[in-house]
C-alpha cells in the first residue's frame, strides 16, 4: 500500500535542511573565510553581506517560502497521481 505525503512534514523537512545549510554557510563565512554569501545573495533577495540581523531574518523568510513552494510542487502532484493510480 502506498501512503500519501504529508505537506507539513515535507515542508518542515525542506526548511530544516535549508536552515542547516544556511547556518553552516554563514558560520563558515564568518569563521573560515568561505565565500558562500555569494551563493545566498542572489537566491535570497534582501540578504546582505556583511551579515546584519535584518539580512539574516530576510534569509530565513525566503527559506520558509522556498520550503513551502518545494513542498507544494512535490506533495500535491504526488498525492494527485497516487489517487488517480488507485482508482
């Protein structure tokens, strides 16, 4: 039997994976002189370097939005195709 995906669980999983990467990259930039901020800046409009509290929060907001979007384009079609296949 195949189980439907839970939107909330997928969105939270994507968010925490993105959050771990985001924080790891920022810590690496601050402590190890990495240049990962160059990757985040175009992906997260409003994220600024050098890091500011406002820029960090804007990055978190974008991570939430990307997580919701990613969950939507994965979960809803999957559950729709799952439902159509079982009838």
